[in-house]
C-alpha cells in the first residue's frame, strides 16, 4: 500500500474543545471532520478531509431512489497507554468491497479506505474516548450520485467516512420474538451485504414485535421459516448443553460479522466447542424442554455482546436469568480486554494508528 496523505481543510469552529464526553449518545454525535472522495470516469479522485457538514445532492441522485448504498461499522479504542487502535479494519475493508460488488458499485481501493480512515482518525484522535468500553465509531459508506432516474448502475459515486464517539453501550437484556412470517434475507438475495435497503426492510416486522412487548426479532430462513439466522442486526449464538452453536454462512443469508468471527475464535481459545451449522427452532425448543438450552445472545460491533432474557416461539416462551449467564459475560470481557489492551493481542486484531 502506497502512503497517501490527503489534503485537509481544518474545521475553524470545532466542537471538540467544549464537547462533554460524559454525554455521548451512539449515532448522534459526530466529530469535526469527515473524509469525502468522488468516483468519476472510472477512478477515485478529489479525496479530501474537511469540516463535517451536510451534503448537497441533486434530488434525482440514484441513491435517493433505488438504494445503491452500502456501509460499514468499525470501532477504534484508546488503550491505557493512550494509543489509538482500530479493531480488525482489514475485515471491514474486504466486506465493504463484497457489498459493493453485489450492489454493482465500484470497489474502493485500500489506499482510500484504510489510508483515509487512518488519516482521519489521526486528525480526530482527541475524539477517541479513553474510558473503559468507550470507543470511536467509524462509519465508512458509499452512495450512488448520478442525477438520473433511469434504473441502471450509477457511474458516479461518493465514498465517505464519518466518525462519532460512542459510550459504554449499555443495552438492557433483550426480549426476542422468533419471526416466521417476514424475512430479512433470502438465498440469492443481498443478506450478506451491508446495503441500506436491508435495514429499511427490517423496520416493519420489528415494529410489530415491539407492539407485542418484544425488543427485536430472531430472523428465520426465508424458505421454511425453520432455521434461525440472525437477531435484529446482529449475529446470534446459542449455548446448548455446554456447546456454542451459531448459524453457518453458507446460504448467504447471514451477514459475515467480524464480531461473530472474533467470538468463535475466542470461545475456542476459552475451551468451548463451537459449531457453525443450521440450527432449527424445533431443536432449540427441544433443548429447552430437556433443560439444556443455557444461553442465547447477539454479537456485533455496536453492542459487542447483547444478552437475551426472553425468547418466544409464538406462545412458547423461554426465559433466561441474565445474572446466571456464564459464556456471554466471559466472552464480552475477553473481547473488551483485548480491545483495551488489558490482554495480549495474540490474534493481531488491533491496528495501531
Ligand atoms: C453489521 C451486521 C452484523 C454484525 O457484524 P459486525 O462485523 O460484527 O459488526 C450482523 N448482522 C447484520 C445484519 C449486520 O448488518
């Protein structure tokens, strides 16, 4: 990778000096600068870092009508020594271009994605909270910008990176309904890509579950609604009879989570047997009836490990005492300890700025 240094226009009215790091809300606060690049005539150009500000887009921009848009979510941390590290950004870089290919968008080269991200974070290092479990959330994304209402791949795009401080993400244990009518992803579809439409399409079924007192849904496969896939926007793990089971990626309907992969590796380090395979709702209910269904939890960059206190298969309700969980809290602690530099980074997951 050649080393690029992109031109910077400094924000002359920065928020950082007066920003209260004790009041950060996920996804609402953004740093003083952003990276913007244009794709025109088959190449990426005009890469600049400039003050965070609204965009001017033509109302006919393709992204606003046909949803050619993809994103990533990554976190950077400040460890005890004050060093800023990014967690496995190479994996997000690969996945971003996998999403781009599926959405008929151009690949973003490493010098732009990784080089731009590092330079931006270096500039904004004062925004990386240095408190336990706090982080800087990194949101790279790409949008189609052709001012044209015909349905065809855009020939112009914008790639951008915005950043926001993120607090110790406390989420109350979730109540989850197993979803057997609506689908998140279908074989041959776009479930493996982080494209905008997947998330818009999930809002309605989730709102129905919320009317019934649940927080989120556990998605099942689109064909038979028999096998579990993901929980909300997270990958899902089950502990049954001491073994950890997580849905496999084979059908292309489960997003290839970086946290999922990291958790599988750490769980094996911790001595757990981990199976990646199809897991049916019937098997889960059966395990619960036998008293061997011990834990279920979500894993993803935003919340890391999210506990689940209730899982319902229609009228059959399975409750979990979150204070008695063993695997999920131990896993969460291990992952956090590695990210904060309290445990050695034996898998080389931290990229120093
Ligand atoms: C982003 C995402 C995940 C989690 O992936 P991470 O790389 O661990 O953040 C899981 N499922 C869906 C649908 C996602 O969009």
